[in-house]
């Protein structure tokens, strides 16, 4: 099964290609984990038609992913796990290597989630490239 190029460098790999039942997005700025059925995220995209936006990694030229900015209130059955007691939030930063993010290895939506600290959206990925080989 080959990968289908979305553009010169991005390959389709995101919420629409996953075989998952449940997704979890971690918002560092809100110390909150947003959990929802994958099908609810896909339904929100189909119903609301959000525009695609690029995402970038420090030290890499060009976009490393594209995805939809989906408002949290568009996602049915979304649950918020407010995990304020975890001490790891203090040490967490965007520059940590993936293997040091520990419990935050789930979809990291660093500034995503509820206002006023977050953007009010979750980034639901459509395509990516992995130039730094981070998993």
C-alpha cells in the first residue's frame, strides 16, 4: 500500500486515515487532555468545512503538516480531562525530543484547546512529513 502525496512533500496521514476509535489531544497551555471519538472529529470536519492550515517544526523549512482547525464545541462527545496535578507540565516545552515527552506522546496540540489560554481549536491533521524522524 503506497502513500499518496498531498503535495511535493506531504503525505496523506491523519484523522481520516486512522483506524482508531478514540483520539486524545494534549493541550500543554491548558493542562488538559481532550478525548473524543475519532468519528466525531471527522463528522465535525464534514459538517463545518474548516479550512486547512499548515503546521511547522522548528529547524525545518516549509510546512511539516496540514490539518483542519476544528473548534472544540464542534466535536460531539468531547471530554476534557483537566490534569492540573501532573508536575510534568512545568518541565514540558516544545523543544523536548519525542522520547522525553513521556505521557504527552499522544497527539500534542501545544496551544490547542479552550480559550483564553488555548486557540479555541484542535488541530486535526490531514497530511504530514516527518523530516526529523520524530514519532
